[in-house]
C-alpha cells in the first residue's frame, strides 16, 4: 500500500503536505506531514524508532535480542530480560495472536526458516535459482510451532520465558505496531497531521486533511487498484506475491499457517483490511491469507472491512464496510 500524495501537494485550503521515503528494517517506508516544516524531525523520529526495533527483533541479525533468545540453552524453558522495545513488540504480537485465535503466531520463526527464509530475501531467491545439489543448503522440512500460548511475558519486569530453542518471528506484527507507535510519537511531539506507511502498514495521527488521507491500494506490480480515504482508520495489506521464493522447485511466500508449519495457501494475491490500529488491520489481513477461502466469512463475522484480491484472477471480494469505487475511481474507508 502506498500513499497517493507522494510529493508536496494541495490537500485542503491553506494546508499543504510534504513527504519523504526511506528504507529501514528491510523494506520501504513513506511518511507524509501536513506541515512541511516538521518533515525532517518526523523522519528522524521514525528512523530512531526503527533502528531500535531492528536491534530488538530482527531475525537476520546475529546481535539482535531475538537471535540471542533463540541461542539460550535450557532443558525445557529459557528466560531473559529484554529491552522496552522488545517487550512492547512482543506484547503487540501476543495481542495479534489473541485477536486471531492464533492464526497470527509469533512462534513460527523456526518454521519460516525451514521453509527457506533464513537469510536476506535476495540471497534466498538466488539460492532457489541454482540447480539443487543434495546437501548444498538447508533441506526442506517442517519445524514445530510451539504456539503463542507457550510464551510468558511480564511486561513490567520485561522478562520473557519461552520453550528452549524457540525462534520468535515478530515480522507480522512488529512493523504494524511500529507504524502505530511512530504515528503516536509524531502527534505527541510535533504539530500537524501525519500519515505513516511502513511497507504497507499505514497509521495516521494528528490533524486530518479536510477530505481525509487519500490512500492507494497498490498491487504487486506497483499499480494503484483503488483509492480510499482514511479519516482516522489504519490500513494494512498482506501479500503472497511480494516476498516469494522457491525451495527445491516449490513456490514459497513469507506467510505461514501456524496450524501446519507450512506456507499458507495462495488463495489471495493480497488482502487489505481497515482497523482501529495498524496492528489490528495487519493481524486481520495476515489471518485472512492463512484462512484462504474461509477468509471472507471470518472477516465479515468480526466486522472487519476488507478487500481481497484473488491470486488466480476473478472478481475482487469485499466485506461489508469496505468502500466501493464511485465514478471517479475514489471511495471512502
């Protein structure tokens, strides 16, 4: 998902926006402010938070807290004290797991690694293009998923306890929660309104443009498929068509079904959901990918407005509350 207003542009009478893009935590981000003079400070706040987040929860850094936790040795369970950012991110992940009845589970890290996603995505893709030689790299397999209820978190003491050998993967929730956190920080420290788009997880705060934030639902090829207006709602897109690779000739993507430890079925190319927070919207969109054909009924039963784009073509599916395009190709979320 990307903001439509990618350059300084007129939004409402006497109100202008300014924007900037940057890369961090392995993906692309976009920030828009309604007061151009605040843009530099806003970017600095966002970068600082993402730097701390990367050090806490990155699976791809040997020096991260997530990696250190996975290396702890114990007969059954291990325990450690973590940073405030780690504790906050893990609490958010457990909230997402609770909201989705475990369809979004932070203990899938070992299963993600077993599916081949054990390094930077460019390296994983390059590996998949090479002729397979037995023993040349990690064999395909299925790793167990301990389950989110196996995690003990004392947020006050910042102490985490997990089964020994657990590899936490907070990717499905940490980025979305970071969007919410950064949006909150910006509104508390700076004047104006803010749109924070962290790689498809979008949160807004502060003053709203008169017509809301115009947001484009972006397809996997970069095309804008629909424009909606956010008037305070968060939005998130989960895709099976972006972070993809092959393992022993089999297609993979980064969303796993915690119930099986396997790559989730590719029923939907992408799912976009609206929610009170980016964390909740992301939890819903990720769960919808995992559920496959059952997703529309699951979303509707929970009152979640969503747009589901099928992987094999066919009509787009929406749930009640998701806007339909008008004759100008614009709609209101």
